[in-house]
DNA sequence: AAACCGGGGGG
DNA sequence: CCCCCAGGTTT
C-alpha cells in the first residue's frame, strides 16, 4: 500500500479516537497493565457493554495480580458466571501465577514475552504492549479485520492463516507510521465498534468515505470476506439396481436441484427387505455434504414407479452423475 | 486447518 | 434464524 494512503488512514483513525468519548474502564494517561490485561481477557469474543460490569466486579475482588494468583478458583469462577468461555478465567489465573513465579509479580512489557503467558494470545499481547508501553505492533481483532478489509479493499478471507498474516503485517505497517501505538490501535477498534460496524455502517457521515475502497466500489456489504465453515452433513442414498432382459433400469431426474435432468438408478427410501448389496457403498463428496451411496440388487417389485430399461448401448448416450456412470461401466448386464 | 469454547444482542 | 462480539487453546 502507498505510504501516503496508509498515513491518511492512520491520521483519520487517530483523530477519530481523540475526538470521541472513550468507553474502556481503564482509559487513562498511564493505564495499569494488570487492568488492561484483565479487561482484554474479559472482552475476548464479548461485547464491551456486556463485559464492563464483570471487569469492575473482578478487579474489585482481586485488585492485584497477586490477589488473582492466590484466588480460590471457585470464587473466581463464581464472579465469571454468565460471561461464558470459562477456560478464560482458569487461564487468566494460571497466567497470574506465572507472572508471580517468573516475573516478580509484574507483567512483562514486550509482546514477545506477554504471549508466553497463559491466556494471552497475539491480540492481547499486542494490546497490552502497545497501549501500556507504546510498542509498535498492530492489534488484530474482529474490528480491525473489518475496517482494514473495507478501507483497503482486501478480500482475503480473514479466518485463514494466510489472511491473518496479511492483516497483521498491514496493521504493523500502519502502526509503525504512528507516534502513538496506543491511540492508533484503540482508535481502529473504537472506529470499528462505533462507526464501521458489521451491519449498517455509518458511511454517510464517515470522514474516510472519500478514500475508502469498499465504499467507492460498492463492496461495503461484502467485506470482510470469511471462508464459510460449511458444516458438512451426510445423506444416505439407496439406489436400486434392477437388471432385466431389456437392460438396466434408469430414471430421469427432475429438472431442478442436484443432477438436474440426468439419469440415475431408481431410488429406494431405505435398505430393501429383499435385496442384496450390489456393490460396496461409495461416499460421493460434494462441497456441503457427503452422499453415502448404497447399491442394492433388487427385483422390479421393490420399485414403486414406472420402470424404463435401457441397454448398455443406450445408456452410454445418457447423461449421468459420475458416480452412476462409473457403476454402469463396472457391471455386466 | 479445524474444532471447541458460551452467552448476549441485533437484524 | 443467523451472524457477530476488543480470541485463545487444543487436536
């Protein structure tokens, strides 16, 4: 990306941050690292409005890292109740114990050391080090994915290792141009949360609209791109293999849906009572589901639909799903 | 790379 | 109903 574009973006984000009311509980000139750590862990995959009461409650119960390290786990979990992702609480306490044991009770400053602590990943390490110590490292969370992908028109799926790397590098490049990692990083998250929202972003009043790629190419509603994690399903299919003197029974499929207008074997709703397996079951993989295909050697009586027979010669001229075509090639009739 | 982890809010 | 949220760990 051109440096002047990166800078225009960065300056607008910092201006946005400095001119907005701040919502985080520990927003002060010298944020306490423990408070930032606690709030960032609480807010993982959690809306700020939902997490704030928990932050206040837990900080009051455990005012220092030492208190947290020595806490009764059940006590901590009772305060966490309702937040979800309860391993966050256990990891948080494990981290506090690590800090007591290995760092004299004080959080390390660099993101490289922070990330070694339980429950602190790339995001939280970058957040603590940039906000508390000015390290020039970009935070990458859901807001950052959204804002960067829209503004720069990046369509790389964000939920892939390659996408994550690309966005992290871009975030780092921008934050290196800033004199205040804390303001820039918090600004882009605040901007994403309040302004460049997932749905109905406030483009009409956005000061970045003039140079926003998504806005100027009509892609606001398609960015960021996420690779679909299609939950694959399995469907059982029972094919009737009916062989007659006249040939092999085939039926033409409807003109809509999968394999529209192609020829296949008559279907059975379930494994036939009077039938022998005619072949091994074959799993036919589609993008969204596995078709587990069974072939049953049955007589005409098992089929409750008009049957048409085709000779091998005739069948070769019919359009068929590949799984049927392969089967036809294998058998003798 | 994909699964798993929770509860709440909004369209 | 689905998507998203100031993500991280485990397999």
